[in-house]
C-alpha cells in the first residue's frame, strides 16, 4: 500500500496522554503519520472519524526487550504470532534479542531476522546484534550501520548457545570500540553456580521458591557493577536490562536528564507486579532470569521508577511451552510470556494509585524512543509516525486462555482482571488491531535510529 493511498483517521474529543499532559484534543492522521493535533479539527477530506469520548489515546508502547524465538525455536513462538499478541496489547514496536538458533552473531544472520520480520511482523521492529567471546570483529562491523539497529547485546550470565560473555579482553574491546548502545543481561555466573551447589547440597531437590536464592541479589549486583565499571572506563553507552534488586539501584543516579545519561536502566513489568510470595501460587510459571525476588525489592523498584533512577519499562517477553515450564527445577525453563499485557499491567497499577498515566507513557514510550534515539516515534507529535493505542478505561478485561494470542497458549496472568482494555492499535497509521480483530494486510516497519 502506498502511504498516499492510506486511510485517514480523525479522532475527535479524545484524551491524549502525551509529554506529561492529559488533554481533550482532536488528532488527524495522514499518509501513516500524525498530520495535526488541535483542540478542534475540521476537514473536508475523506476521513474515518473516531469518536474518542471517554477514551484515551497514547503513543504506542515500544518494548526494548523481547524474545520472539525465530529462527530455530519456533515451537515456542515466532515473529508473526508474538507481534500479533504485541499489537493486541498496544505494543507498536519491539527490539528482539539475539539468542535465537543460530545466535545472531554476524551481520548476515541479523539481516536474516529482519527479512522474516519484513514479511510477518504486524508491529515495527529492530533486532540486537549478539556478542560472544569470539565475535568482537563482527560486532564492531556494525558501527557502520548504527542507524539501522537498536544496539548490541551482551549476556554477562548464562544464555542460549555461545552467548555467555565472560572474557574480559572481549568485554574491553566491545566497550572501548562499539559506537552502538550496549545492552547487558547482568548476573554473575560464578555466584549463581556457587549458590546452586550450596542449596543442592543442603536440600537435595530444589523448587521454584529457591530460584531467587540461586540467582540472588549479589549475583545481579556484582555483574551490574562490572558492566558499569567498563562503561565508565570507556565512556560507553550502556543500558542495563531488567534490574531486579534493591542493591543494584545504588549504582544509578537520577540527577541527569535522560538525554544526557550515558548509563541507563530498564525495569520489567513482572518485577513490578509479582514477588517471591507468588511462587507458592504460580510455581515455575514465574521462573525467569533474573529471578522475581522478595517483596522489598519490588517496593524499591517502584520507588526508583518514580524518581527516574530506572529509565524504561519493558517485558522481557520470553515464551516457552507449558511442558518446558514443568519441574524439576533444572528442567523448568526460565521466561514469561508478557508482551500482550504490559500496558494493562501498568494501567492496573495506575488504578491502584502507584503511578500516574503520564509516567506510564513516559517510561513505556517517550523514554524508550529517547534512550535508543528512535526516529520519529514514541510521541504523539505532528510529523511523527502514527503509532498509537486507544484505551477504553471503563471496560474490564480478564485474561483467559481463549483471549491469548501467544503461540505457547498460556500466561502467568490468567484469570487476572484488568480495569481497562485495549480497543484499537495503530502502527504507522494502519489500524492493525480493533476490538479483538486484526488487519494483517500491512506489516510493520524496520525502526530507524538518529545517531551521528
């Protein structure tokens, strides 16, 4: 479809949540972008008018950490199924991780994933280049393509295949010479192994409740500290993923505006929503890395999110089949399917009085765009791409197996009722999700990045 032939939409009298304000405004889209925002818009052009009374319009969520499992692990998920679930949850853009099979450790393998997404993703997309102990040259080649990918990913802890990076000469090379954002999974493998062996000796068989003891606060803190030391040594652009502990928060300040920060941090919805108390009820269904931990960590994360030590909210969507989630401890895979519900999860916490709507939009849209320097996305602004989500705040939505779109077919949120529902999702001006129905005639776009 040519952009000039696209349907034009005019939202009338809808509550725009954008850039720290909630205002009743009109919004007009044209050729895939936002053409005009004003208190009142009248046009003689042929448009589809949407009555927004009683509804909210937000910039689409951009999820900076997902695992969509394609290629190589498509019995769990694929880019088509998970992007479909994403847009049903108001997620209009995602950044996917390199621990697929084969691992995305060369430019050629990375581009293979972009080709799959171009043919099948309903949401906009980008993919991280993976780092191993032996592919520094391949990673640094990507400096030439800084405007084309979101960043490079280092697993400073166990991962799939050849992606545990524990060679300090490799880390020195990447942190000193990479011109891209460096995203890290920080858990110290030596501490994890020590904790596991100690508990195994004491208990024999481990259970889900032992997971935060195996992958404990010290394992997270020590690894995050090392990453920050490398970044400070070389003045690198570092983004630490899924912070989960109170102690790690000591490593981050909130004094600088986001645009001036060289070191940023992400928190995930499950670490804000669940605690270790939930293992008794949900067991291995909430086993993930880093682990969901004791309640005081959750409270500390909320405080740091609100005072801007934590910069963005993501999902770390990581689906597995239900069979793969079963015990014993060593067999139960780590990861939760979450990309269909992050906005509604945060809306629940808004209704509980924990966070303003404007802060949700800041952390799930604005700050992600700013953090990664995404071109013309993340805000409701004239001239920006029309990536938007329309929320009905008066219609409850209960999670059931029947209304899940994940290929794995389950969620740790089943039977949970949200106080609002996602009504419509627009990607590049296309209405791709509308009250449970999908428009799959147009795919999302490869996101571009404003880098010098």
